[in-house]
C-alpha cells in the first residue's frame, strides 16, 4: 500500500498530473476534472465508450511537457499545472498564462 501511495505522489510531483481522475456530473456528463465542467467528454450512458476510445487518456497524459511555453523550461517539473485554473483565466486547454517566466 505504501509503495502505491509513494508512486502516486511521485507521479503528481514529477509529471504534474493527477492520474485516473474524472467526474460524473448530476446531468450525466463525464468530465476529466470537476473544474472543467464545460468540457464534457461523454455521458454516463456511454461510460464504456469513454474508456475504450481513450477519450480520458488525452487529459490524463496532459502535463507541462506538452505545453509549448513549458517544453524547454527548467522549472516545468516544479511548476503547478492546473488546466482548470488556466482555462478559467482565459487560456486554452493546452496553454499556460499563469507563468511569469
């Protein structure tokens, strides 16, 4: 059990992502994060299709390594990566505007 917790912790620290997270809203929409309620990737009726078509994998693999501004930055693993915060501040899902570097 402790090994699993440590591995998840390291995953979050070094990849800046939370693995295997999604939310089902009260209207039946499935979203990759509670903060991204406008980004429905499917309905509860087709939950099997969401996993077989890898619709969530796109968001689970998203990290600072994929963002243009962060690819060559030496601090990309120390920087927080919250797609929900970025989109609320006006960025697209694959853009970062909170960086001051």
